[in-house]
C-alpha cells in the first residue's frame, strides 16, 4: 500500500500513470478512495491523503473479484 498526499497539479490519471504505470487505471484509485474524494473524480484537493495498492516489482498483478454464490474470479494483468 502506498500513501500519497495530493499536490495541486495532481489528477487521478497522473497518479495512476506514476504509481500504476497506466493513466487509464485512474478508476482503481478513485474506487479505493471514494470516501476521501467524494462523488466527483475530477475534484482533488491539495493535502488529501489517498492510498494506492501497489505490488512489489516483478510480482504478478492479480485482480481478485468475488461474485455471488462464493465464486472467486482471478484476472491476470501482467507484471509491474
């Protein structure tokens, strides 16, 4: 887990690019920090503290999603 303090020039896309390697992954940050950010993903304020799940280098990135009836889905996303 990485903790980030938002700077004036930050956006979710720029944070996703820096910390996740892909600006299109901004929604992962938004979803994980909805309580802090609120309903509008375009409204970040300097000083906000966000968390980002970042795996160690070389470790496969796995996305886990639990569905109804106890089914567990795994989606391989490659290596960081």
